[in-house]
C-alpha cells in the first residue's frame, strides 16, 4: 500500500512539475542568470559532490568521471561562468557535506525527498528515477509483494531511497547495505542476497554487465532527481534553476540524456 502511494505521489509530483514548467515557459520574460548575486565556496569554482558508481548518471571512463549528471552540471557551471570541480565521495555523505558547506552542490542521481528537504534545498528536477528490483533470472520472486512478503534479504546502496524505503517496509534485519550499488549486485550474483533495490538506469547497466540477472516489471517507487544545494545559498539555487531552465528550453538537457539513454523503440 505504502508502495502504491509512493508511486502515485511520484507521478503526481512529476505531473505538477511538468505543468509548472509549461506554465512558466509561456509567461517567462527570459531574465539572464544574475551572475553577481550568488557566491560559491571557492570563487570561480562549482564544487560538485557525487558518488561515481552510478551509470549512466556518473561513472568512470578510465580515470575520468563522465555521465548525465556530470554533463548537466558542466553545462550549468559554464552558464554561471564557473569551473566544475567533481569530488567522488560516499553517497551517504553528500547531503551532510552540502549542508556543512563542503560542497556547493550534490549531483548524484539524487532523489528529492521530504526528509532531505529538511537539510538542503533542491534545484528544479531534471530527471525521473524509478526504484527497480533486480533478482536472479530463475528467482521465485515475481513481484514486489512477493519480495516484501517473504523473508528474503535485500541489498541496497547505503543511504539511498532504496535503502530508506525498503528498511521502512521490511525492517533492518532483512537489509544488507553496500557502499556501491555494484557491490550489492555482486552479492546477488553470488547468491548472498535474493534481490537488489536500486534506481532503474543503473539497474539496467548492472544487469547488462552481469549474466543471469533480470529486473522485475513492477517498479517500487517513482522519484525526481535534482541537485542538492545549501539552504543558505538561495541565490545559487536561483542561478542554477535559471541555467537549468535555459538548458531545458534549448534542448541541451534532452540531448545529454539521449546520449546516455537512447530513447527506446
Ligand atoms: N536516487 C537514489 C537516492 O537519491 C540513489 C542515488 C544514488 N546515487 C549515486 N550516485 N550513487 O537516494
């Protein structure tokens, strides 16, 4: 039941946001981002915290971190006249680091949640995520109810919404936390756990890279991704939102997303 409510809430919030965006588009008077109004931790730089084991949003290509979030954040930084500096950290340290003024933004396929909004501000959402369930190809778990109802162990990435919601639904004892999503998937392939709950795009990448796994058809939750920004830096949030709006309007964001997630069909 909780799950259904979350899916409905996710769809509603996305619909509301889309509605708001189209409304804003017709009314807007094209004010440029006010570069003088915001400050960053180090002048001239935009320090972004991420956790770079989350393809296609952020992942290593050799020594370099690439992906949707990296390209969107670079395009935003460029609009604001800043140099993007990326710090690869544990996912569950990002919000605290933004809150304490260590990073200007957290950009990590990060879901907007009520709870996180108590600690940080979020930019306008720029993508939608779905918590998916990965199981072994021959698993007896056929849907979310079977997963919740059994006594299966479930792997999650520490501090993610998959972790928070699953812990809420099935309790601590059945949760196995990993610092990287891929480590949870490895535990699944070696039979240590029965399922992994993780965002849909990394789920697809992990299933493609590991034989014998599949994603269940029933999604667990639907969520919005946005950049986390320190609550005191409202001017930076406004400037980032203005940049995101321009990058949405001129098709840059759609092009970045399409490059990494080619439209299906
Ligand atoms: N969307 C999920 C959350 O916000 C997972 C994000 C994990 N991101 C990462 N870069 N590892 O909790």
